[in-house]
């Protein structure tokens, strides 16, 4: 597996006014559409299956297989819903993609909708990123004006309408069934499954829900063939992905590379760690994934490699923390986020995240005793796997993993009567020069 960057989704981000239809078509944009229309919808699904594309929103479920679950004998309408409610701490790939090249997503929506035989699609964007909502709305408008959306697209006989929906700003709506609730006008709370969305999703109709990056990857697969996509990545984690590096690296940003690249290589590409500091811990897939440490620098960043190391690839949100960072404080901040964003539907999450914050807050101040660490782990054990959705599971992941790797640091807070780390030293660019 080559440790090189593979710009596909990001290849046009540096173009002049890359977000416009003119710039996108100049690079061959919407060319894959005619190739897809020349195929039977089932053949498009098979192409995506053969490519090995797995969901880029965190779970990594095979995309083509998910499309194949749609019951075509169901007389109700079929819907495609794009999950663009990106809001987990550290996750920052879909928003820049929609800002830089929204037409990549729109073309992917059209091809994907055609494949599952949907005549209406929704792009659900976090309402707080209004600039992104407006940019995608304009791209959809341009697509309508150019004949890429609407009736009889490109003379194919296929009709599709696309709605850009702005959510109310709730992290829970990144969970697919809570997103459907919000899209239908109700409070965003997860649904009990089954039935699954493929059978009874939006408006109780068969629905496919995919992440922005998953859908945006489809045009390149159709244009270049499933073999081209499958030639990148690893045996079970095919293709490329956007790796978002943030924190204590000298050149944070988006790095598009084959799945299976290592963090060591990505940090080198990002200019290395802050001068004079070393890697302490990092998240492979955002704040909801168990922490890893410097000993995991060379694990392959694919679904299997990260899983074998005890974490999850998730959204490839690589938050990098050096030796100035207090792991207890970082874990507390994440836990406060999950407590705030809990929808309150189920007791383990509603009550559990509150209690986690209480115990962590006391430990961070140096209050309590070492037995509180066992209490904290017991709380996590009683929360994990017992809630309606994965929010609570994500809340306990950084806690259990940070105690696993940094128990001595928790104990040091107690013996020293407070946090031994200076918060000012953890500021990303304190006394450092950022590489251009």
C-alpha cells in the first residue's frame, strides 16, 4: 500500500472558484452522470459494491450493500438522505468538501438516487454552518438550471428533485434515525430499530442514509471503474479518504490518502509536531473513539487496523496532542460536550453523562481518591451498550481509554491537589511558528 497522497475529492480544491458549476464542468464534472444513466440502476449498485466503498461517516458499512437493502417491490417512494450534520469535536472533512466542491456531492447524489430508484433526495446540513448551507443551495440551483436536476435529466427519462435542509444544530442529529426525526419536523431523538431506515425510514418509506464523503466518492467510482477504486487502500478497506489533522502539528489540514496510511506518515506530511514536543495521545476518528498513543504511530489507518488496536477509524478526525496537554482536562471537555448534546431520551445517557462530568470534574481539580477511578470505570461499564444510540458509547470511549493509558496522570492530580499542567502551554500555537 503506497504511503502517498491521492487527491481525488480534494483535487480541485485549489482551483479558482472551485465551487462553481463552470469550474466543476471544466474538469469533466457531471461526465459520470451520463455513464451512470447508460447503466441499469442495479448495475450501478453492483459497481459500488465491487469497488469496496465503505461508509465514510464512521461505521464503515459497505455502501453498495446498504443500497441493495432497499426493497424495490415496496410501492412507497424511495428516498436518499445525505447526512451532512458534521458536528463531532475534531471532525472537519465534510464541511470543507461542501465549501470547496459542492457539485462533487450533487453529482454523487444524482447517481446514488438513480441507483436506488429514488426521485427525491435530501441533503441535511447542520444549520449553524449557514455559509455551507448557502453554498450547497447555490450548487443545487446551478444544477437545476443546467439540466442536471429536475425532469428527464440529460434525456434519460429519470426525474430527481433535491432539497437542501438546514437542521437546528443538534449533535444527536448526526445519528441517522434522529436525523430523520428532525427532517420530518420533530425533535431530534433516535428511533428504536427495527424497522431499519431501508425498510421504513423517511416518511415510513424505504430510505438510504449516507455520509457526504461516501456519496461524493461515487462519481469517481463510476467514471474510473470499481477496479480503480479497489486498487487503493488495503484488502478490506478499499479506496481513499480525507484525513483531518488538527491540534499540535505544524501544518494542520485535510490530507487525502489511501486507507491504510499511518499516522507517522501523515504527521511527517503535516510538518511534524510542534517544535520541541512529542506526541502524547491522539484520536483516530474524533472524540467518540478510544484514544491511542505514540506506540500506535505505525498502525494502518484502516477499519481493521485501528479496530485491532482497540479503537475505531470513525471519521478519520485525527486530533493530535503533545506532551503539554493534560489528558484529564481534555477528557473532561469532551465529556461535557456529550452531556450537553445528549437528547435525554434514555436514562443511561441522560443521567450517566451528567454523573461522568461530576466525577471527572472533581478528579481534574485534584479532589477525591484513587477509588473514584474505579467508580468512573464502573459508571462507564453501566452506560456502554445500554442507550438508544451510540452517543453514550462515544462519551465513555475517551474516559476508559485515557484511564487505560494514563492512569498515573489521573493519580497525579490527586497527589498534587490539582492539574499539574499549565493550560496556556497547550494552546495550539503558543510561541510557535505555523508553517504556511
